[in-house]
């Protein structure tokens, strides 16, 4: 496997057939940071494209030498997107995690004439501001570091973001409660995303911030805006559709853990199915055992959680029971894990916290 110099990235343009991941084309054209690995430097027929938004594998899926080296460039927890159906069965065999699972994503697009603007007034004490990197660095707002990290990963330097990107945030004094940022761009298309602090959701903030970002994207001369999300993210889907985005495709990616963007993206039964899958997988791949515990906790199954934790303890794997206690208390503030007030859990937790003291 050969790592291409950025001057040679365009050699693999013809290998990419899917049009869902805009960041792939941004990297190929050196507009956004990323890396590209190929099987042959002069005539590449297989490629692994790593962007800040995804890892995509394209080209010939039958180059066994290339396939055997893919895992060396991916972390165990990295997701991987197949560019074509030929890669679907290959990914679990070439990834570090052979139990990686496929999940569905949505690709929405918006054109200026379909944009449904949002002019809803903000609640008293909240202000809408354009993202100013220098201003964020000079002020210690809650969540400002998260925004700066995203911008650094996606745009590599401030000037590129100022020239090609944009974004808006909603702030309540020292807390940034919601923000919408452009992730990447290519020619006349730009991709945007949204995030709202979990404490401030269901207030319409995401729609207001996204609408402001969309307006600025079109003002900058972009003709199309991309919006990508997990198929289970009902909040993101609803926001996109209210703003006029239309779905143009659904496609698959692969993940080593439950693919969510919000705590309630999966139902208790869906979390339980993931718990069962990860429990079985952990018999072969021990690194998945903690993800199994997390899934059973979110499925609200106290008995399975205790059973798995007991098995972990017997394997001499250390658990921070106090951290689990505090985490579950936090989850309960979001209306999940109601069964974890039962005596069976409280007694199990108290006993093990006492033993660890």
C-alpha cells in the first residue's frame, strides 16, 4: 500500500463511483485535509481515501495484497464506507474489527429555490452569531473548544474556512447551545452539519442556526448544499426536511459500535439487539465487551448488564463502577435507564464500589 503525495491525489478520481461523501472529492482536489493510499502509484486501481468525515474504499475489491494492508491504516474503531456494492462483503474481512456492521445513512441536498427559511425569534437571552474563529479563541465559552476542534479537523487552517466555509452559533451568555458548520466544499457544493447541546434540545435552535448557515452558503455562491446523517437520527432528518432538503440517496457505511448521533436514535429493543450482537462478538474480540455493556445499559436491561459486568470481573478486567454509576444517573436525566433504580442494580453497584475502595 502506497501513500500518495497530495499532488497525485487526482490519479484516483476515476475510481470513485458514489457521490454521497463530498469530503472525498474535497480531499482529492486538496481543498480539505486528508490522506489517500493506493495499490499502485503509476496506475492505481484500488484506493483508501481518509477524510475528516469518513474513510472510503474504492476501485477493484479483488486486489488481495492491497486488501491485506488496509487494516494497517485504519484504527479498530474507524468506520469505513464502501464505494460500491463489491466492497460490502469484503469490509468485515479486511477491517481490524471483523465484527464491524453495516448501517444506513441518508444523503439530502438543497438548492436555493427550495430553501424554506426560518425566521423564528430566539428566546430572550439567546443570540445568533456568525462563527468567528479569532473571537472563539479569545473567549472561554462552553463548547467553543469543540467547535474549534471540528474546524481544525475539517479545514486545516483558519483562512480556508474564512474563504470557503461558514457557520453560525447560538449563544446564551457563556454557553454555546447550538451550532451549524460547513464541513467541506467542492466546486459549487458545500456540506453542512448541526449540533445542539443535549441540555438545550427541542427548542428549535438547530433549525435557526442551520438556516443562517444556509443563507450564507448561498450568499457565498454555492449552488447546492449537502446534508448527511444516520438513518436513525430523527431530529436531524426532521430539521433537514423542514428547511427544504430533499433526500436523493440512502447508502451504507460500516461501524464498530452502534451508529448513533443522539442518545435516543435507537429504541430499547434496538439497543438490546446490539447488546446481543456485541456480546456474541466479544467472545472472539474482547475489545467489544465494554460496547456490549453500554448497549445493554441503554436497552434498560439491568439483569444483562449485571451478568456481563460479572463476567468482565471474572476475567480480571477492571471496571470503574463509580463512573458507570454517575454516567447512568446522567442518562436518566434524558429519560432513559429507568430500570436502573431497582435494588438489584443498586446493591450490585454498591458492593463493587465498596470492593474497589
